[in-house]
C-alpha cells in the first residue's frame, strides 16, 4: 500500500494505522502475512488499536485488536 504521508513501506505504527484505516483487502492480507512472520507486528497493531478502541464505531480497529490479542496468546 502506498501511504499518503509516509516515504517507506515498512510496518511502522503510522503505516499500520494507515493500513487499518484506509487499507483494502489486499493491504490487510499483507498485514496479516507480516504478523505471521514477525510477532512484533502484532504488538504494534495492539498499540495502534488501543488509541481508537474507545470509539464503538471504529470497527476496523476493533477487528484488528481482537485478531492481535487472539494470536498473541
């Protein structure tokens, strides 16, 4: 995914936030694959999602929070 405000394609906190907020299915597949290769990505996802979890309508963040929690154990 090309990030509108980032000059790299790494899974930083800002990139993960952008993928969750604006990403399409293909982008989510890439993020999921990254979680399978690097457990630290799951921890970053949790960090990003915690900032949005108070909003009950932020369904994308709720989805990814539960996904990360489930796979972290």
